[in-house]
C-alpha cells in the first residue's frame, strides 16, 4: 500500500512539474501557446492562460537580452545553445506592442509580425480575451479594406487612407452608405485601426448579427508636427523655450488635419465611393489623440458631422457646448469611452469624463458613456469602444 501511495505522489509531482514552472518566487503556468500575431511558422512569442508573454531569441554573442512590454523590461535567461528565453508578468487582455532589448539596442522580435506604434514599426502580441468573438474570423459575409493613395495639396505630399466598405458594397451598386471617419492615436498611423484594431472583423460580425447598420469607415493618417516658436537674436532662445510653459496640446494643433479632412478627404471619399453625403450620415471618432482630434474638429464643425465618438481621448463639457451652441442641435450621438484602469489616473483631459457626459446629456444631447472592463489605455479598450459605438451610430 505504501509503494502505491509513493507512486501516486510521484505521478502528481510529475504532473505538477509539467503544468507549472518556477521563476524566482512566482509560479508560471506552462500552458503557453503561440500568439496569433506571430509570423507564419514561428513558435514565439507565446502567451499562457495567465496572460504572460514568453519570448525567445537566438543571440549567442549577446551579453544580456530583455523583453520590453508594458513599460517594463524583463530579463531573459541564456541557455547552452545560445537562446535567450523568459516571460513577462501577466498582461491585460488584447493587443500589446513590445520589443526586445539586446545589449541596450531595442529591436523587433523576428518571430512577430510588425505593427506601427510608438512612432516605429515593431512587434505585437495578442493576449487572448474573453470577448475575442467580437473580432474573430467567422464564416459570415465580409467587407473589403482598400488602400487609397492621393496627393494632398494642403500637406504638399502623398498621403494614404484605408477605406472599409461593408459586405455587399461591390454587388449592390445602387445602395449608398453613411460614413465614419475613424482616427488612430499618437505614435500610430492609418494602419492602426484595420490592423491592431480589427475594424473590418468587428463590423462584419456586427452586421451579420444585425446589430449595426452597414456603413463605410475611412481611416486616415492624422499625424502632425508641433510648430517651432519663431527665432530671434537671443543666444539663450533654446534654453528659454524649454523653460517657457506650453499649452498642451498647443493652440491650433489639429488645424492641419482638420483642413485636410474637411476640404480634401471628405470630398474625395464622397466622389470615389457611394456615400450618403450629408451631415446626418457622417460621423467622426477616434482613440486617444484621434479622440482629441475628434473633439477639436467636431465642436466647431457640427454642421459636417452628426455622430461623435471619443475613445480615451477626453470628453465634451457643458462649457464646450455653451461655447458652440450649434453642437447641441446638430449632434445625434455623443459617445465617450475609457478603459476602467484609465479613469482616475489623469486621463480625463479637461474634467471628469463621466460627469461631463452626464451633464451634457442633461442639456438634451443623446450621450452614451462606456467603460471597458479591466483594461487601460490600450487597443482592447478601443476595440470594445468601436464595437459599442458602431451599434449606436446612424440608428434613428
């Protein structure tokens, strides 16, 4: 009997050893799987059920290698073959940018596909989410994301925008559609929403379920550069400029994109695509910087847009409405959203966003405030925000 008990204990210890690994004082579940953002055939990076990200790279001559994710660097350990391997603490659900630090040089992970964020092309990893069905590949009718290249007279250069057309757009050539102009965040570009944001899959699934009306989505490059103050003959100009307090964002920061959007992009889209080209059927939304652009552009131009969405990008206050009285009469929907971990962390951008939204609603505007559970200033918050906003947009 004692021999049987010992055998059972050995089996249980073996199973436990297989299912978890010990890293310092932390137990790590050994149920890692390749991330869906990996390049074809690449095993790493991997993610486990706790949301830990494990990286592995061959760098036999390196002195140290780190996994840099979520603004934290994790030391990797070198094996006898020259591979460095290690994992992060648990990450929030959804998409995350990351990079590897090899002897002080930050480089993309060759195992990952590349995504544009933080002002560079780099690596990305997907932590499985409980609500990933919202943007899953499904056997439903799918729309098309097209690349539209044009010359901007305002910017004096070539520009690119991505345009999502819903399922059936190519077949039913007599039907016209509302349009949402959807903007990325700071350090990102026009690739963001269709790549990291999975906009087309969110819309395809909503339309298939009858939860959203079909509409076109236009995703443009809204990046801008800050104007330098005019130079003078003072030798201490640079030092004084650094000490001088600056308004943030600076006055007129959104004017360049506003002019391009209203005077170039919208007329171009109305000409090239079968839009319903009136204010009632035109929306603008954006995440973070794109939400701030949405606020700066739609407040004084509510005769152009009827639906407004700001995802982690500020809010509209009663003072804003009073300073722009036409906004109240023209706007059919004002949607404000944040990740739950953003609220209370200085992400209000001009007052408490929930309180602002409630007060503006009391002024007679159709408002909605949404909080993404257990997420911060990150793509899962914004995917969920689009999912909620799209179900309300253009619904009479």
